[in-house]
């Protein structure tokens, strides 16, 4: 039954029970990784929001702590909503978060560690001088929340931006401070975009133009680009723009002159929301966390006793072409890999379907390369499809024979394939070159009618003529399927609830339903061990 907890993940972050949503204030401080999260201590549905807290030395095993911030004073008595941590050098770390105050207004507060000599920073205090920022001067008290990590401006003073919606326009409202206590609103926002709705959980950080290193949030040299990410509440999806930070004017300047939210890039084209990054000073990388909501019903959440997981932490960097970000699960995750299946130089002929045996199909990490001997059979792409890849994934799904593809994996599959999640590619010939489509189709993922089973899709920005092969990595962990195509250039995450997880006869297949033979020079699938996560 649902309550048997077969949908609970093994190596994705979850609290022991109850509701979790956004990742909050992730940070690395004095040898310890901290993750806070929006948490309901009383139930498996959203409400009573406090800051859950957990610590780790390796991003894989997590030790639970008591909630770090909980509703206690007039400035947060109705909820402690999302926010971010700032490591203030030579001083203590600080958390900026949104409090729902006694009048149900959204205000921004600070919390600081009670005892800096506690290596785990278990207790946090919320000083009485809160709130720091209030919804005045045209700010809507119900659309003003989620402060970012603060950074240094040209005058060495602090800057921070807060998500808002002003007259329908998504906005990152900018504030300045010399002491982290008194904050003054800047005349211009960091950025605003027409008609994009409320910007939840905005994030703003530098990425080097070259290489995979991460940078401290205050870094602003010449060879650095800036990412501005916003979580669009209407679509529950995370979008970003690349650009520059004009440190004199204190504004974000997007690379593209077209600032239209419908064409913004996405971290992930599936279920992935309210993400937040932090700079890992130890390993000099930028890491993102994100909330993966359930796709089943509230009634089921109550039966299971929990809802919400975090995506695997991902290292994030700028693609060498400068056009987009690349994401890859943190290296540490590979330490969980155990025996599995390893294949070399296999062929997938037309209609080919083979089972990847010898791997725990419900808890695995799969890496596969698909090599395309020829592009001749790529079908023509009608340009109108470019605007709606998920529709293309629905209409030309894994069961529809094509030329070059569909080929890929059938995940969490029952032996008769009545249930399966299809993660696959198709290659098309468009007017200006070949296009690689990635789909994650959940429509047959479960026989249960009540769960949401969308099909997700996106094109992979790659040159298939030059590269000759497409890589796919998929993390399978009971009710989550996280896919990274083209080395992390396109990511799609899905939540799935197959009945076969409960009955236990789960399979993993590779398939090709195109007329062209596909080669698999290498396929590796590992069982994933179960780390200690909040037990
Ligand atoms: N979740 C929080 C808000 C944020 C939203 C409340 C995003 O602060 O805007 O739990 O999921």
C-alpha cells in the first residue's frame, strides 16, 4: 500500500517525516555543510512553516538538528518563510528570511547563531530589531519575500535583493546596508521583467566565463558572468538569465536584449522549484539545491506521512559556449555506487529492447552513451514544434516509431511494460542543423489514475554532427527520476509512483524504436547504497 513507504527515497534528502518544501540558507561554514528547509513539524501538508535544519560533512549523509528558526515574535509569528545565508567574513554567518508578521505581512528578518563556538550552529536567535525590511512604498505585503544571499557592492557595503511582484511585474527589489542591520531600498531594483508574475526565491551569483569553478557571491571581476534566477510561482518552474552585474549602477544587465520570460532558460524542464545555490569554499564550486514536490494527492501524502524531497545537489557552471549553465550531480554521490551492470559496444537495432540486469532498478545511477552511426534518417522538424517540446514528446512518444530515435531508457518498468517512465531522445533535421530532443514521459509511469503524470521535454543545445554521441545520466531513487543529458546541458526531473514499486518486480530497459541502429559504446548502471539521511 501507499503507506508501505516504497515511494520514499533512499539517497535524496528528506526529513524523517512530514512536509518539506524549499531549500533554505544552504551554506558551508567551518568544515560543515548546512541545509535548512521549509518544514511543517506537525503534518505532511504545507503549514506551520519553520526552518528545518540538517548538517553534513559530505553532502550525502545528513544529521538532523532541531528547527533553527520557528515562529516566535511579532515579526514572524505567522510563519518563517524562505531565505538565504550569507557568510560574513571575520564575523558570524547570518540568515535573512521572510517572516509572516502579526498582521500577515511579509517582512524580511535576520537570524544569527547564538553560539559561534558550537561547530553545528544549532541555535539561532532572531534579534528584536527585526524586521529589517517592510512592505512599504508601493510594495505589496503579500508579494514581498525570499531574500537572497547578500554581496558587496562597489562601496564595500552590503547589497541584497528580495523577490516581489510590482504591478504584475516580477521584480528583485534591491537594498543596501553598511552594518547588515539598517537597510535602505535602492532607487532602482536589481532587475524587473514585464508580466512575469511574482518572483519567488530569486538567486544572483557569479560564474566564471571559463571553467567549472565556483565563485564567492561577492566576486565581480571582468571574466565573470552573472546568473539571475527566479522561481515563477504561476508555473512553478525555475528560470534564469545570463548577464552582467553593473556594479556602478547596481543593476543586472541581461545578455539577451529580448527580456521575455517565455524564452528564459530553465535549470530543469521537469519538476524542480525554489532552487538555491551556495558557494562551497572548500571545493571551490557552486552547488544548487531544489525542492521536488510530490505529484500525487494530499490524501496520499497524509497516508505516507511525508511529502517533498530535495533534488540531488548539483554542481553548476557556465557552458563553454557561454549560452547556458551546465549541471551535474556532486561528485560525492558517486561514493554510493555499488556493483551493477557494465556493458560495452552494444547495438540497439530497430525495435531493440534489452533489459539491464544485475542492478537494483529502483535505486540506481545509470550512465549511458548513445552513438549515432549516421544522421541520415533524422526526420524533418517543423519549426512550429520548437515552441512546445513537451507536446512533441506526447505526440511522438516512445511507442511512435521514428527515424533517428526514439531511443533511451524505460525506467521503473513492470515486466510487461504496463508501467514505465520513458526517458528518450529523438534527433531531427531542422532548417539550420540537427536538433536533439530529450523527453521524460511519465504518462505510463503508474497505473494509479489519481497521480499527475505529465510528459516533459526540451531540446539539448549540442552539435550532434560534431559530437557524434549523446550522453544520458539518470538517477533513479524510488519515486524520483532525475535525468542529465549531454553532460548536464539539459536536465529533466520527474516524480513517479509506479504500483510496481509496491509489488517489487521492477525492471530497467534500454530501447530503440527508430529505424536507424544506435550503438552503445558504454553503459554503466550502479546500485546506489543508502546513506544516513536524517535518521
Ligand atoms: N515557499 C515559501 C515562500 C516561497 C515559496 C513558503 C516558494 O517563501 O516564496 O513556504 O515555494
